[in-house]
C-alpha cells in the first residue's frame, strides 16, 4: 500500500480523523452561509459561479466520506478536495 496513512487507532490517526471532521464541518457551515447570503441570487450569480459548484461537490464528497470510506472510488474523490486550496489561493491573490 503506497498511501501514507497512519496506523489505525493510533493517536496520529485519531488526530487526523478529528481534523478531517473539523474541516468538513467548517466547509459545510461556510457553504450554508454562502447559500443563505446569496439566497436571492441563487438562480443567477450563485449558480453561474463554477467555484460554488466546486464547493458543493467538495462538501458532498466530504460528507459522504464521513459516513462511509468504503464507497467505490471514494479515495479518488477525496483527492479532489485539494481544489479547495486552489480556490483559497485565488481568493488571497484577489485581496492584493
């Protein structure tokens, strides 16, 4: 197995599991706030921004992986969460 995952039921594995759950909760709340804040524009501006679709996809994959890691292809879909970092860099560069 070429993955660099900590051994199950160790302090490190528990730490990363908790960290993953915290990030999932944070991004879920952030998406809900974004949807509520843009409720009037959901059909126009919100739906046309592909970054919002990426957010929805990433949060959905994260929530599914919280429930079951055994779903087919879940490891590959979890890799797509890295694109959240791309969005963060885009946001930070727009602050300049």
